[in-house]
C-alpha cells in the first residue's frame, strides 16, 4: 500500500483522476472498476474535464461497478446506475453496452451469475475505491469472512443511516444490495483509493495500522494488494 497525503481533498481527487486518465491514454478500451458515494464525485468531475479538454478519450471505456441497491430501478435517482450516468457515463459518451452494473430489479441469482461471469473472464485494469464509515468497501459489510464473488448482502443499520442523507427518510433506504466481493476488488491490477472527512477516521485508522487484516473492517484487506495507492488529505491524515 502506498499512502499519499495531499493538501486538500480536491488535490486527492485530481491525482486520482490523473491515474484513471493515464490508464485510458494507454488503453482506451480498458476495464475500470467504479465506486459511488459522495467521495468519488470530484474524481468523475476531473475525468469529465479531461475528456472534454481532449487529453483523454473515455468513449470506448468499459466499466464495472461495485454495487447496487436491490429494489431500485436504474431510473431511480438514488440508484447507482443513475448516479453513474449523471456523474460520468453520459458526460463522456460511454455506451451502456460497455457498462456492467448490477440491476437491482432483476432476479438476484441471475444478476450474480451475469456479473460474476463477466468479471471472471475480464481483467480489471484499475479499481476506484472509497470506504464506508464502518470500513466497508463496495457494500462488503463487517462480517466473519471475506467473500470472493458478487453476492447479495443485508445492509447494516450504520450504513443505512449514513446513506439516508441522500434519501427523504431512512425508511426509504433499501435493506439489501448486490456487491462485488473482496476477491473481485483484489484482482484489479491497480487500486486508487481515496477518503476524506472525520467520519471516515475510524475506518482509515484500521486500514492504515500495521497488521490486523480483518473481515470486521473489510477495507483492511487492501494491505494485501500489491498496487494500492491511498489518497488522504492533510486534514484527515493528521488525525490518524
Ligand atoms: C456506499 C457505497 C460505498 C461508498 C460508501 C461511502 O455505501 N456502497 O462504495 O464507499 O457509500 O460513501 P460516501 O463517499 O458518500 O461517504
């Protein structure tokens, strides 16, 4: 794991975006793993800026997303497909034929087979990642084990509460999701990971401390990845 401490979150996002851009300058049809949540939004903004400036072309990019809520259609503004379309896909001319993202309305087993089939037969060049307050990556919640493949999960109360800020009330937050497993994330050739804000302090302490790789804080598994760069702004890093 490589730790990069930046002056600001904006700088973290710019550096992360530049890593993504570099991958696509070399290989315009590379497969990237993508994340949702507020944290990666400025990274997508910078990627869109670079695409518009003509310094990189994302129109042939292929992507696979970490997760999706079960029960939300892609037309729902809280779905992760909607998020990805409005923050990145539609803005850089990516074709939905090149996008793999769980469909929260399809039979779960069918979706798991579709996504696992794709991931098992394609190499992911880079995975963009952030972390939940309880240390989850994707929607891999604290558990006794690490899962290899895409699977269905029950969301913890902490995650539902934390994500409820984007819904009108906590009752509207789905109780389950489909997520890529830790095995899928770890097989990415490269990982660009960023976090910001005091509410991520507990998770980031666990991720950065020596040893202690535990499924109770799933993000700690990143210590075992051979090419993972973590971007933290000074404001968060100095509390750790
Ligand atoms: C969701 C996503 C995670 C993300 C987390 C943190 O739970 N499944 O992939 O890392 O939110 O989101 P935020 O960046 O908004 O704090």
